[in-house]
């Protein structure tokens, strides 16, 4: 480990040493990409074992609990506390924040969240909001398939009942010329545009292939959408023994009489009578008319065609880089990851490792280029803030009869909360588009994208500042009528009489130890405006002293958390 092998002649970084961070800021930067926020224990462990060993440990970890288990146990608890309660969509959000903040399998949870922003389903959908177990089942599907390969993941996503509901092909029927019915084209369009090949043909480095007219060449046409839509007919909810007596029509159409309890957690199944058997063509693949329905065989041809398309490697790789590391990866970065995708047949594990271990991702954020990094989306601001310090709450002291739960529900209100809530994207395009460019901005003039800026506004900026202050003063969430999570800042209070030490602690925990001198100066000056009374002779003003020290701590955290140095993740 180069950082620990200093000698009089200096440090020579050999092949073995290069696998270790050289300093705190390098470890902190890596963990910013790979977790929901570095903790002090994470930084120490990474510095001890190195990047490769840390990744191997994380790849081997399984989640502490499934979303299904979390939802079922929370539902049982709620029925005791509120007998009239039915399943609530807030439980899915509770599950997210509990995992993000407490599950040791941080890389798994972080990549699941990244994938959920590419393969989007959302509780904004009325049916999913009313049946949140469908979303719980979808997240478990992502978790189950996370370290497989792209092709396997694509099929699991395609057969997910939540995705079938969200993109309206659950219960999609074959064409009927007599009444003018055509198959629903929603999933056929989005699986190409958003999940696999994108709108334009791509080079291996993610840049568009230009046509003779000087414009990017399109990767598919409306005829491809129409042809592919026929493949996604005849699929609907799982039909198990408990609903065996119901008609096929009732189960296919999702009639309430045929809602199998396992339907939220089992892949959709074929209903041959509703599947198109007519000739179809998409992406230069032609299927002749079939004499009988062959749903799985047709689906295999379609998904094999999509997964083997030359666009998939750069398209998927670039989106994962954007979600984990930087909004504007260089073409060389995209190319290196895409080549790993191709070489490993789309192994998501290998692609993630290539993203995190790339030369543009490693190193100190202090030396990063201005174009590196990304605006930290609100959900990740909250998790990084909480994980940077010690936190506690009644839901974390639960016995075997209660679920570990931080009690944080919706954080989506831009004026009163953080302006983004997990699994609550307003559309299939995620909370923000990967190619969003703020109009009339410097980034636009430089040809840069800033996806997360699409949900930033004057209202959300004010709401964020007020929400951080509320977290500091009141905690966040609710468990058994108490704050679900509160920061435990006893260590910081001990530093508050020495502003330099307190500011250094903020720098280490929230900025990887590289706080700029101007920010350090501003926070120090603000702290010094909060007087701390001396202990009086009778010792009766201890409460006043502690109150002043706490205000200093809160001011230091607030000013650091709203600074560009924290908001822009390098």
C-alpha cells in the first residue's frame, strides 16, 4: 500500500500498490461512486484491503432482506398499529432508505438504484401505487439478476409484471383487423429507445454514427416498433393454483377475481390465445406467419436481436457511467467499458467493475477535470449526508418481531423535502433525461450535459436547504411516533470549541478531506459568530453551552452540505 510504505527515498508505486487508494480523498471518491455515501468505517476498510478485494467482497454479499419480506413484515406491523391499514406505497420507499442507509451490500444496492433509473417503473402509475407489491417484486427482480448479464436482465425486466403494467403490455392482445385493433406499441418503443439501443446508431465510444446528410443515423423506425409490438402480445399475470378455477380471459385481463397472491413476485406467463401469429419484421429480422402461438420462442428471438445489437454495449455502458461516476464521460472511457461489455457477453458485474476501476473514475477528486463528475441527485445527497455521520433511531433498535426500518417515506416534495423520492419517477424517462442540457447555460456552450439539473429549480434549492436544517434539528422519518433517524453528533460537539478541528471533520466526512480554503474560511467565520458562554462558577449553564456548541455543529454541516463542493460529486 503506497500510502503506508513511505521511506527516505520516497514511494514507488508498483503493480500491487496501484490497487490501493493513495490517500483518504481517493478512497472517499471511489466510495462515492460505489455506495450511497462513504462512512468512516468504509474509508478505513477500503484503505486496508484495496479496490479489488473490496469489490470482490461486495459482489459476494447478498441483501439483508428482500423487498417482499420487508413489505410483508411491515404490513403485519402496520395492521397491529392500524387495523384498517392496507398495503401502502410508502413501505416501498421505507425499504429503499433502510437498505441504502444500513445494508452492508452497498454496491449491490447502489447499482440496483442505478438500474432502476434506466429500466424505469414508477409508483406514479395508478395501478402500481395501489398495488405497491408489484414494485417490491420488481426491485427484487433487479436484485436477483444484478450480477448476471445484460441479456438475462433484459428478459427478467421484460417479464416483470410491474413493467408489464407500467408500459401497458400486460394484457396486450394480438391484432384484429375486423375491429381495427393493433398491438400496444408502448413497450416495443421504449425497450429500444431507453433500455437497449437508443435513438441513433452509435460508435463503440458512444458517439453517433453520422449519415450522408450530416445527421445522426436512426437506429430503428416506426415500422420496427409496429413489428416488435406483435412479439409483446399474449403476456399477463402469473396464474397459479389458487386461481386455477378462473377463466383464461379473466386472468389475462387482470380481473380482480384472478389476482393470484404470487402475481406480484412471479414473472408474467404466456396466454397463447392472445398472441399474434402473423408475419412480422423488426430490426432486419423477419418472422413468418406461425400456425400456432410460440410466445417464448418469439420473445427469445426479439430479445436476442436487441441484446446483440452493436449499440447496446456503448448505450448501456454510457448510461451506467452517468449514473455512477460522471455525466460527461469521455468517448475513450465509454469505449473501454463498452469493450469490456462485449468481451464478457454483457456481464454486468464486469461492466460495473470496469466503470469503477477506470482511470477516469479513480484518483483524487481534487485533480479531476472541470468536466468530470456530476450533480449529486437529491436522494444521494440525503443518503450521503446521513451515512457520513453516526445516526440512530427507534427502528434500528428493533427486536426479532419488528423490521429494521429507518422510517423515511416520501422525499419528493420540492418545497418541503428533497425534491426526489425513490421509485417515484414522473415518467419512463426517469427523473431527468441522460442528455438534458440546461438552456442558455455555460454547460450548453461547452457541449456538456447536466441531467440532474432538470429537477433543480429555485423552489427545490430552497427546499433542500430547509430540509437539511430540519434533518439536523428534528431528524427525518417516523417510527412509532418518533423521528425515524437522527444524527448523533456527540463527537462533533467535542470539536466545536475549536473551529479548525470542526471544519476539518466536515471536510473529511463530507468532502473527502479536500475542502477548499475559501469554503473553510467561510464556515470558520460563521462558526465564530456563534458565541459559546464560559462555564459559570455554579456550573448551571451547561445546557446553554451545549446548545451553542450544537448550533456551531449544525452550521458547519449545513454550510458544507449546501456547498458546490458537496453538491457536485467528482
